[in-house]
C-alpha cells in the first residue's frame, strides 16, 4: 500500500492584528458612542415627524366627524387665518417698534408698564391663542376644498 504524503503550506493571507493597547480600544468605543448618539437623534426626529403627522390626522378626523353640522368651517378658517395672522404680526411689529424706540428703563415705571400691558399684553395673547386654534383646522382642510377667489 502506498501512503500518500501530506504537504502543509504556510498561509499566504495574513489577518490584521488585533488592536493593540487601550488607545485603539478607546477610539473604537468613541466611534460606537458617536454612532449611537446619531441613531438616537434620528429616532427623536422620526418620532417628532410621526407625532406631527398624527396631529394633522386627528384634526382631519375631527373635521370629518362634524362635516354634516359644520360643512364649511375648514374653508372659513383657511380664509380668515391670513387676516388674523396679519393683525397679530402688525401688533408684534408695533410692540417691538415701541420697545426699540424707548429707553431701556422705560418699563420700570409702574404707570408705563401698566399702560404697556393694557395695550399689548391681553390683546397679543388672545390673538396668539386664536392663531394657534385656527391654524390646525386650516391646515387639516384639503386645498381642493377651498373655493377659488372670485374677481
């Protein structure tokens, strides 16, 4: 019987050596930590986008539920919202112009502060509330539902 000879050749491919020392391990863990931070940010952005879409869906469902009793409410909100927004921005512009023009210590006087709050405080707050209440309804109204303006 012939015994075949077995030949073993040395490997020609050399594998990379393991990272040496704590510096290489620190770099790897730092990169992994950065990747994890980026993924957390992406998850937070995805959750925010989903919440925003869900909010608009809720308003669309709200309008659909009351469509028979208030058929034109979405269209009406969409039409009047620019008027309220313009009024709100005019008041903000007036307020900022007044504050820019006065002395910085002007509002420290009890009388001047009371006059300032009477003129701007409540009205600006109420207009802001109205804008924030009309906006989601107007946004949830389909653009096709708005009738074109007649000239």
